[in-house]
């Protein structure tokens, strides 16, 4: 069953971080159980990231604010100096989004190469969508802490994996917190690090024997993948590839089994 208009509004509130704690738990339980809703969440998160990038780059034509206000039936157009540079374009995009057109477009992008995704490809798709959802939310984490002794136990009872969160602040990659993402219908842990103004999401999954190499980039973001023991790690960021690889090497070295 496809999500209805109410579900789409809930999706938008979820991605914007506007659900209450109780609503958040209930909605993420639905995401884990309802594949159609989960796919729309991943599509909307990917689309949100693309919109955020375009809003930062696309100039708004003169007079669009007044025309938009008139078209929406506003009594008086907002004075141009009070209209944020991104608002008219954002309003136009959101109107189209809730009409359903852009959701369909986003879904098409996921399969533009033709055919279905492999299990690994679908997992990477969901990991990337979770990263974009974090960037679109007010904060990219559910728990904010630079203390690994706080972040690791926070995952107990929330995900099957409670990952090590190495302290990489001395090397310039401070821990910022953690969040729960949904990959393949399962709740999985994601650690959040920072590098200057960049966010690095590290999602941890059970290791698959048939795992493929992760693509080096996904729509402007670089992905690093590595395995330690029975776990696979995926680091996603718009950080340059050299520094993200340095981060991955440091992380792997700090979490490698002793001996």
C-alpha cells in the first residue's frame, strides 16, 4: 500500500526533526515494517539533499516572491527585502513535492540505470539517504555527545549493534554524536563525526560475504567502505576523498582487534 497524503506530511516532519519523541519511535517502527513507506522516505531524503544544494546555488528571479504570493492567494506580497533568498524556490518545490510529482521523480532516479539494485546497492542507497536525512534535520544526530563512553551505550536496546566510537578529535575528526538509521528494514547505528564544517556519517552493518565495493561517490558525496571482524562500516560525507580516506584509515586502526 502506497503512503497517502497524511503519511507524506509525516515523512516531511520526520525528516525535518519535528516529530515528538513518541511520534518518532512510532514512525520509525512503521519505517521498519512498511517497505513502501521506507522507500518514499529514502527518496524524499535524497531529494531533500538535492534541493538543499540547489537552494544554495540557484539565484531567485526578481519578482518571483510577489508572483508566488499572488498565486497562493496572499493578501499582500511580502516585501522583497524580507523574503529570504531561498524561500520562493523552496515553496515552489515543496508544493510540487506534496503533489507527488517529485516523489515519483526521485524514485525514478534510484533506478535510472535500469534494473533492480543488488542487496549491497540497496543498502548503500539507504545509507546515503540516511546521511541526507541527517543533514536535512536540525541536527544530524539523535544524541549529541563527543564522549564515546556516552555514545556507545546509548545504542544499547536501540540497535542490535552497539559500535565502538573511537576518539579521533586529536587527528581533527571530533565525534559529534550518533543516530539510528533504517537499512533493509533494520534499525542500525550511525556515528556522526565532523571535519571543519563537514559532517561524516559512519553507518555500521553486519558483514555480508557477498559484499561489493562501495561506489566512490554518490551525488556529490564520497563513500568509504571497510570491514572489521563481522561488521561493515560505511563513511559518507561531502568531505574531499583524500581526507575521508584518512578518516577511514584512522577509524579502522582504532577499532581493529588487538593482536
